[in-house]
C-alpha cells in the first residue's frame, strides 16, 4: 500500500483491528499458519515480521538490494521466503 500501512481487519464485521505502520510502501503481506504473525514485503528493501495480537514489530529482515515484492512463511512457520526486484 502506498500509504505505508498494512491493516488488519475483522472479516466478520469489517472493523479495523490494527494498523501496522511502515517506513515505505508495502507490496505484499501474509499470515503465518497459526495466525500469530504477519510478514510484510516492503519497498525499503526489508521484510518485517509482526505480532498479530499486539500489532508490534518483532523483527526486520534486511539483505535485499531492491524493493521486496513478495514474502511468506513456510508451512512450519520457522522460515520466511522473500523475493525482490
């Protein structure tokens, strides 16, 4: 999202639960299979891992030299894969 946020919504009634603020655009996001974490792919070349209950940033992963377009968790939740430009 170009407004530098990821928003967590209640799918049943449409209310906003949390807004996760980023430094730059967010290109992609995904839940972990246990719904405890969210991973976001960011235009600032980082991947971020968030706690869904608190809406707090747990970890920022660097290493890409271009904008990160996609990221997701492995089936066991112990790894994250990411792809950049």
